[in-house]
């Protein structure tokens, strides 16, 4: 909606003034507009359910220039990396000022054009992006804003002739780091040494030890193949995107409509994706009524080959081929030949198919009535519907180590809807220098989801087909969930001459997730500000100090993110549940003593209620030297109480499942500093925007729980432990003190199963044994501080930008090493395993008659290779797997050129820009594996654990992307 109309002269003045505004981080909340007042340009911003002058804001809010999103593919999440202090983007997850819950979601709330959970139609359609980081700014969103809020405002139409926009880009992506595995010769030597070290002295002496070595390793210099399985799994992906839109308007109102298309596929034909969007918005004014709406339709298709485990792929012996000479798949995993049971993963990568078809529809309509010049009422209704079909197909196969004698298909049909009805009364009234504004209203939200899953088998059909064609062993399962929120909200904003500022928010939320009597939560927030430079005693500094504002905030936010829709109710399971009575309770007649009976799967907790965060903060905003330098500083202290923790009930309760209880407390503290410097030298304009943030976390209560375990790895162990008095999810395991150099050292230590070349575990309690009591804390996955820097240069028509960011002081549990550096079985290892420990020189003859000499190697930190690893070097969680997770990454480099106006006029276009760049070209880190930004499920208790079993559909490492595109307006 056009709130202000500017003449051509004023538009030119406005354009000139806007070039002087900060291009980096500023404190704002939503859609920008400007007004001319007392010969100064003052920025007006939209905030949640309202608007406010930027100079009057009192809370911690950061704005991301939408141009940053367009500088490289990747969307808003990618653009936030390194540009906003206090925002951490890692492993596909966004965290704002740490975590507000141990067991619940840490995802921020997305609000698009005022619609909670709305859809971003396209990166090219973004007008502004704001990050609400404290309770004072996000409390107006109540329980939905506990993890912070990201506000996105999309572009609207403009008054005037119809304008058309076309933007496109193309690109190629690849894995940014390649992992080097052993080649065929080194692998065969490793396998021979593996068996040699585990053989008895007698077998070594008489030369019979090599008879049990897998046959395919008998002749290291004559392998069947020299396969790099890594290259069979990873490949380059090509992507492209088109966006076309039209906009315009008149005295009646304005409109904007568009379409977009995006697709990507890779050279191995294992992944194809495309999405098509239709979007539009319109608004009009008639007398005192303003009405409008928006619509977004999205159609998504994904086809991919799944099921190939990356861990298993990398462990496949490099001395084996992928295919037989006739083109059939080589059978791997035959124990006598290979010494392992690893199936040929390329078969799964080529034959196990999955596809997804989904449709999303969002429609919004609103009407606003101007009751008085200072009083308005607005009613808005939003309906969002999603539907999808997920399918997976596995043909029958026989790969030696694994087989399936039927064709399998699973199909899930599901969807849901989300409805929002908002009614808001807003006011904006001034009495002299006293200015009042605010909002009161109600919000109603409902959610509904359902799904049905069919699985079946067939001997004849091996393609996607109706369920009736997969008639064998059919199963059908259905789910349905409903939830609702109802809220009252209110805000009062007051300022005296934009000098003394005060804001109060209040929200009352009700949710169906809790039992009656516990459903309401009440969350107020308060903030004050002082524009010091408006004081008369500061006039003498006006030639160098343009603005100085001090802010303070206090607020409470709730969360129900750790609660399921029906957690306060008991769930009873009747399928395959029984009690056991009488005699004969052991095999082979145990089943005769089983009596079918319902058993509780969960125990009701009707006292379950909101998690609550108390957020206190101090901040200041400073503009210096004719606004060439801007500095923003914020300190926060967030205290989370009533945190939901899973408590294990006693066995007598009749269920092994945990009970969620409000018993946890946690504190997050941090300091954020952001600055922007905007010098100009001749025709060269610069913008340098560094930012820095610290973060500390402390668990202060877990109720009756002594500890929470997390970070479950493939051995079944948990490698993180959360206790009171420590940061959340500390790594937990044995401390090591190097490697035993001799057998005598190992024997003297009393460490069972240890020999020369094994890890030496520290006996912390001094009892002469290595037990669970010797485990200790090994570091934190949480970074102590983060930094970013964004540099832009403009010279005539050229523009150049570079963005870098990093996390520092955190650790990573590298579980890849448990298998790829395990040294316990005939499975391929990382190339680093060539530097494994060897107490003395070794000379042996392989079963194939080749003589091998391996020199002693005691100056290493890599344990020996020995079959079955009697010291459990690869199984015991220890600091051997802990690595420094610090990194600094160049996220993006972009170079663009915009044609001069005299040339574009000849081409009958208004604006034409070409650009090219690269994402993630360089990463500086000591971490040895793929990416220090470790992917995970988003669970706080699993954070920083790298190397669980990844499949071809679950790889989220930051790729390196080369891209080029154009932006055209005509």
C-alpha cells in the first residue's frame, strides 16, 4: 500500500538520500518507506502488526538488505550467514541467540507479509528481511516467537505504467571438499597387516597366517580394479531458475503478479527436482476502505535414487570393480573374498527410487476500514493447503551380502491445512510532542494434517503402480492431527519528541496442546529508549555524532515447540502387546504364557505447560561522521524456565517411554557488535560491514533427571551429555594420553586388551581399571564466538561483493573416524590410515606370493590396524574423535555490471544487470572431514556429532557453486 505520494522532484531527492543510508545492518523491522519531515528524511518501518519510525525503535532487530539474497543462489538462510550478528546458520538450521529449548524445536518463526508461516514466492520478490532477536520485538508473536522471528516483506505493485521484470540464473554445484580414501594397493596392504597383527606367533612363524586373508587382497599389486567409490557417489549438479513478474497501479491501487520456475539435476541421473510457482498480490482503496489479498500456488516434483549409504560406499574395498565385464553389478561383500558384508552401494544409487509430488496453495484476503484519521480496523483471513504423495520403490535384487526376493513399494498420501483469522484495531495519535500508537486484536489459528501409508510387495511389477498391483504383505497405516491457537495481543508505543521512548507488548496465548486449565500463557514485554543526540546539551557534537540511542528491554516469551499435539493424554497400544502369566515363560513355549492386553505407551501429564524465556537486554545505536560509520551493540541474558525434559519413569509404570515434564532451566548470554563503514573515494563507493557475537550457555536445572544423553552414534553409544552446571550437549567419553609405544607399556597400565599401538585411556579415578567411571567432558559443540564481514565496492556500472563468516571455539565429534579410521576390519579407510602405528618393521609374504616390507612407525597418533580391535579404539567414545570445529569461510564472491542508462534506453529497457560469482570457494579449518558446519536433525542434544549413517537423501554439506545470471526490468 502506498502510504505516501512523492513528486518527481522529491523522488530524486529521496533516491539521493537513500544512497547515504546504511547498506549493512541497521535496526528496522519490516517494509521500508520514507517521509520528508523538517527537511530530514526519516525512515519508517513496518513492525509486527504495526509500523514505527526507525529512530523510535527500542528493541534488537536486524535488517538484511534483500540485495544480499540476490547476490547468490541459496535463499534467505544462506544470505543470513555472516551478515546478522547473533544468527547462526549451520547444517541447514537457523538459530537466533542460541537455543531456547533442549528437547523442542530451535527453528525461528517465519512471517511473510504478516502471515505466520507464509510462503516466500521467490528470492527476486523480496522487498525486505528483518530478524527479531529479543523478547521486546518478538513477544507480540507470543509462543510462536520463542526462537526469534524472521519477517519477510515481498514486493508490491507501484503506481504508474505496467512494468515487467525478468531475472534468471544458471549454475553448477559440487561438493566443496573431497575426501581421499586408500587406493587399491594401499588398501590391500592394510588388509594383510590387519590379519597379520591378529595372528598368533606360531601362524606367523610357519607362514599360515595369510590363508585367512580375503582372497581379493592376496596380490596387492594386481587388484581386480582401482575404484574410487567416492566419485561414484558424488557428482556435479546443474541448476537454473527463471522469474517473471509484472506490476503497476493507479489511483485505485496496485498489483503485482508473476511466475517462476526452478530445476536441478545431476550428471549421475540420481536427482531431479523442479518447482513452478504462480503468485500475485493486489490492493485497492475506495473511500475509507482498503482491501486486497495475495495468492501463491506451488507445484513441486522430485525424483531421486535413494538408499545408498555414504558410509558404506566409502568403506567398499577400492580393489573391487563396480561392474562385471558384461555390465552387471559386481557382487561385493562375500566374506571369503572381501572379508566384509558390504553390498555394492551403486546398485542402490541407481535402482532404489523415490519420488515426491506436492502442491501448496496459500490465499489471503483482508479489508481495512479507517474509522478516524488516527484509528483503523483490519480483518484478515489466510488459508493454506498442502498435499503430497511420497513414493519409494525397491526392485528385487541379489547382491551377495544382501538380497530381496520381491519388488517393494511404499506410498504415502497426505496433506493438511492452516487457517488464520486476525482482527486488529490500530491507532496513531499525537498530542503536541507526545506521540502514541499501538495495536490491539485477536488471532485464531487452526492446524490439520493427515496421511495414509500403503506398503506392499509383488513378484511381477517393478515400477511405480497402484497399490492393488503390490498385493503381497500389504500394510496400511493412517495418521491425523489437529491443533489450535487463540490469542489476544496488545501494544502501546509512546515517545516524547522522539527523545524518550517506551514500548509495551502483551500477548495471551491459548493452545490445545495442553490440558484444560494449563492452556493459557501470558507474555508481556517492555522496552525503553533514549535518543541522546536529541538533547540540547548534545548539540555541540552534531558535526561528528549524528545519532546515539540507548535501549533496554525486558520480556517473557513462551514456547510449546517441545510438546506434541496430544502429549498431555495417555496413549494405549493394543497391537502386539501382552502380559505374561504362569509357568513356561522361556523358549520354546514362551508364547503360550502370553495374554493379549493393552499396555500404556505413554503416561498422561496434565500439568504440562509452556516453556518460558525471560529475556533482558541492553543496546546502543551510534551513527558517526555524517552517517559514514554506524555501530550497533547489544547484550542479552535469556533465562529459560519450565523447560520440557523427558523423564524416564520406573519400570513399574508399565512403559519404557519417557514422560515430558516442565523441570528444566537454562541460561543463554551473549554480546553482539555490528558496524558499517561507508567511505567513498572518487567514483569508488565502499561498504565494509563486520559483525561479531559471543555466546555462552549454562544448564541450571534438570529436575529429578541427573543427565540427558544425546548424540547417538552407530555403535549405540551416546556421545553427548547434558548436566546441571555445564553447557548443553557436552561431548562425553574417555580422555586419552597418546598411544602405547610398546607392549610392556600397555601391560603395565592394566588396560585390558591393550597392546602397542592402542589408545592409552586415562584412569581418572585411579582404580587401575578403565570403566565408565573414567569418562569425562571432552568439549562443547557450541561456538564461543562468531564473526562475519561483508564488503561491497561500486565503480561506475560495476559492483563487487565478498562475504565471509566463521564460528570459533567449538568442537566436533568426528564419528566418521570410527569406521573410516577404525582399523578393525577389511573395509576401506581414509588415506590418513597409511600413517598408522607400527611398533617394528614388518616383512611378510601374501597368500598370492608378494613380499611386502612395512617400516616401523611409532611417531604417529593413529592406532594400529588389527582385526576386531581388542582395545575397542574405534568403539569407545574418546577425545580421539574430538576435533576443533572452528572455521572461517568465504561464503560468496560476486561481480556484476549494470548497463548505463543511455545504452538501456536504446534497448528499450529500464535496467539490465549481468552478474557471476561463486559460493563457498574457500574454507579455512582444521576439521578433517567434509564440512565444519555439521549437518544434523536440528536436535540440540545431537549438535556437533558428525558421521552418523548418511544416505543419498540426507547430505546437507555446503556445496561450492558457480553461477551467472541477469536481472532485467523493462
